[in-house]
C-alpha cells in the first residue's frame, strides 16, 4: 500500500538556475519561493486567481502570470507543482514535452529542509499549525532569524513562512499521503495521532506506522506527547533519542504542572524540565489543548539553548495563526470568529473552548469536509457538534473526492436536534444575519472555504 518515496537528495537543484512554480499563489508554495529567491534562484510563477500572495511575490520582483499557458515555463530548468494541480495541466504537459524536470511541492520542501543546520519538523493530527507558529515566534523574538513553512498566516512574520538567515527552519509536517516522509527532520515533533486520513492509510495501524517512519527519520531527537495513547504506541518501538512532554503523566522531560485558568478559556502553567522549575507559561490563545502545543514549543526551544523566560515571552506574545479561533468582527452585536477545526477531535476542543468564554449562546456554522470523513466519523460529528446551542450545516465540501451519493449533509442534520441545513455559504450567512444577537458567539468551522461566511456576515 505504501508508495516508493521520491527523494532527489541534496543534488536536486544542481545545475538549476530558473524555477517555475505552477500554483504559486498557494500558501504552501509561497515560503518555498521566498527561501529559494533569497538564495539567488530566478523564480517565475503562475496561478488562476489574484490574491495577497501574488501581490507579495510581485513585490519581491517575481514574474507572476495569471492563467496557465504553455509558454509560461519557457526558460525554466525545473517546474514545481502543487498537489492541487491536475495531471493534464497545460504547463505540466509543456514541461514534459520539452524535457524540463517536474517535481511536486512536497519533494522540494524535503530538499529545502536539508539546507539548514537544524530542521524542526512538527507532525501530528491536530495542532501542527499552532505549534509550528509558536516555535517560529519564539525563535524570531529571540533574534535567531529562522526560516519557516507554516500552514497558517503568522502576523509576526506577515505570511505563511519566511526566509531567514539563521540556522533553523521550522516546518509544518503534514501526514496526508505520507507528505511528511519527504522531510529530513533534525528535531521531529509528534503532537498526537488520531483517526484521520484513513481514506488513504486504510487502518490506524498503517497511520501509526507512517508516524513511526517519520520519527525514525529524525536525525537527533524526536519530541513526543506522552499523554497521547497512539503516540505512545509509536514511541515504545523507536530506536531513536526520545524526549517526552505532557500534563497528566507522572514523569516526563517537559511537564506542565499546576495547569489552571487565569481567565475563562485561557490557561497558564508551571514549566518543569527534568523535574526542575524552569518558568511560568501564560497562554494568550484560548483552549486547554494549547497547553500541549506550548509544551512542544518549550521542549524544542529549550533544547536549542533558549531559556524558560524566552519561551514564556513567546507564549505571551503569540495570539494565534490565521484560521485558529480568528476573530473577524461582529454581526448584530454577536462576535464572529473562524476556526480551521474539521475533525471531530478538533471540533470538540474548539467548541469546548468556546463554551468556556462566557457567551450567552454559541452558534456553530460547520462545513463538512470530504464525503469519506463525514461518513466514517458520522457518530463523532453528531456528538461533538451538539456542544453548540445552534448548528448551521452547509453542503459537504468534497475537495478531492467524487460524490457517490452515500452521505449528505441532511444525514448529519437529521441527528442533531434543532440543526439548520442550508444550501450554500451565502444562505448560512443570511441565516446568521437574521438570527444572531448581542451576546452570541458565531463560530465558523472547517478547513475549506467556509470562512467566507465570516466575511459575508461582518460586511
């Protein structure tokens, strides 16, 4: 079932002077373009939609073309494409016809991860973006000028990543389709392992095996969440240097002790390193689950020679990455926010956090993502979505999947008391504008384009 891993090694860009990126407006492409442009490569790119990323690339002096055309690849020594690019894309076809080498983005990311003395690769079913952004924040505030590739926009660096002059690169390591196995971590991090992407892996055993392979690729140390049962299953079989972090475990290398709320939904804790007090961490983002993300940040940064005080400063400064409980504004006096949560475990953590914040009513606008996940985890979705007072459900976003008719939003709505099913994002926004009132929290949930409902409501 496992594919042969593509790995061009350190010679991937030997003889390459000009690189063309198909889909250069993607958040995963932009940091790679920043890093390689800073290293002197001539970069061109194309995409089908205008956006802030294209504007930023043009400001860097990169020639960006709107629309895909065969002539766009002229002069390129290498063509990079994202997973979203269709196999019959005209630029891919032109590159192949002219003998120009083509590689998928994740292969290039793996190469880039090997260009730095210390690559910090953060894996896990939940919390990758937040933890990657936290670590980047800590290194940036400490003046270490890291490079970074993050799945969400970090205001501190003004984007989804950056090209720094320091020794470190911080990379969000996605497990989907074994993408993270293209990386070569110096420091590996495993936050948790949950039942996601089983449409690809088939079983939890295969998913755990992929995480084991990721851990075994870590060259120096792998940091693992000792409170997560599935991660423990992987850890016990590792022939690698392991450092543990946790809250509930009696013993671990990096422990959060005396965890408590300092105001509703926001947590603080005493940091213990090898049993010794090493600082007090106060989070500026809500949710108890973020205690683990902060612990992972502390574990990595202290292992890089930083102090507990520097970690505390980073935790206090970090207000979150984009689409992670991001506040958009108000609608009828109700606060409007968006969160990327799309797996039941993430939804549960986000909704529990929202309930702690003291709003009179919680309205969840959920866009189910992929038919296979909605069908396989239907019972869990039904259970956790009922944490909201009102649930508004949009059509399922199929993404890479074809609708075979076996599951529909109506199936989910029928099992959630009082659920409102709408036919579009516009209808979801209209319903909220007609029903939200002062004292409510309206929270859009999903990893697709459901965040657009926030913009429609606030406007």
